[in-house]
């Protein structure tokens, strides 16, 4: 494998360098064949880098930071020397294969869209994440918050983008579904109905119809498409439910005096193993799809371990992603007569 180059936005996020910097250093220590460019305040970053890692960690000084409450337009126009902007620009100049940031989602999307632009045939980028479902499989969901409103053409393009990333030799035609309030053709908004018509008409895509929220984890689809408003609420609701259930089960177990300590410890281990796949400490990161370059968004409130998971995901994406093949497949579908 060739050297993977990752640009890390150190200054952004709820916790900034106090979390992202130790996570990046640990990642560099544990990961061969990777080179990091840490973008942020050099006076904080450079002294923290161990001497033995200076051959695989570079530092790019950024005097500005995009705050979590900065409006995207302010971050884009007034903070051109921010760690976020400079990290994205490393992808633009091909000096990095991917940018990883825990920063303000709106600002990161605005910068990524402006600096990298969308690939041919795509109007808007989207945020795509994956979740474990039954039978040991995963489901991809988009959009997770980049586009609060989306037209039927946008949603149709999101399906094409996800298909391009998911299609492979083992699964050349992944199952695509639209998130809706029911399965019947009469249900849903006008935009959802129009999107369904476009997907049904495109023979290049394996559209299976509508899917409801309670079916997301049932392995009925490989890709689920919705707008960013619905997707973001769904994502954060699921995260909240998982956390609440885990805490309630731990409390209930603690109060069961009839259980032995050994039995309680066994149950705690089983519960942890079950719930960790849905925990942001174990699974963190979503990809901006549709751009001329790779950008990965970490949770803004990520812990050190959680941000480490985002960096690991970034490396996986680099390994699996074939830019030319992806763009060729998307262009073929968007220009196909059967999809017009």
C-alpha cells in the first residue's frame, strides 16, 4: 500500500487540540504507512509531537479557528487562514488524500463545497454515514445534515452517489430505498413521490421502494435516502435512544441484588459489546460525498477515542476509494438515457 496522507483539522470541534492532538499522535504511533499533516496552532502542536514521529507528522500553522457557532458565510469569507480551510485546501492541492475535521458542520460543508466543488453531474454534496443492522451487515444513510431542504433531483443524485460508493463485485446493485411515512404510493411529500418516480425510471439503480423508520435496522435495504433535516434528526434520535437504553439497563442491573457480582460483570460485558457499535466512542465519522476530494466529518463533541475512530475510518476510506472509478460510474448513470 502507498503512503496514505491525512490532513487533520486540529483546532476545530468542541474540545479542539485537547482531544484531536493526542488522538492524532496515538493514531500515528499505531498506524504504519500513514503520513499526517496536523493543521492548527504550531506553538501547541509541535512541542507535543514525539521525536520518533516527526518523520511521519508534518505541521501546518493556522492562526485562525472556525468556532462551532460561526455562521458558514463568516467562516468561509472571514477565516481564510483557519485550520479548517487550510486542511480542506490540502485535499484540493492533492497534498492530502482526505481531510478529517470535528468542526462546525455547516462551515465545513461550505468550505468543502466551495474549495473542492462537486463532481460532474452532481449539484450538491451530501453527508453519508453507515450503521450496523441485522445479520452483521451495514446500511448507508444520506443525507445526514448537509441539505436541510432538497429537491427530488437532489435526492435522486444522492442515491446515485451512494450507489457509486457501495457498488462492488460482491454487490454490484445495492438495494436503494427512500425513507417515508409509509409504503403506499399515496403517502409522502410531493418531493419524495417525485424522487420515487425518478428512481423507478432508472434501470441502472436497484430501487426497492419506500422504507419506514422502524425498518432501518432490519436489512431491507443497503442505502436509504432522505433530506438532511430528516436524516440528522433520525441520526441523533438513534444515538440518544441507544445511550438512554444502555444507561437504563446498567442502572437496572445495578439494582438487581439477587445477581452475583460475577454474573453482573458478564452481563455488563455483553451489553457493552452489543451497544458499542452504536456508540460514538466506537463508531464516529461521516463522509461528504459528491465532491472532488474526500472530507470526513467527526462528531464535534468527540472524545479522544472517538476522534481516533474517525481517523481510522478516514484511512479505511482512502484504501477503499477509487476516485476515477467512482466519478466514471456516477457520470455514466447521470448521463444515461434511462435515468432522464
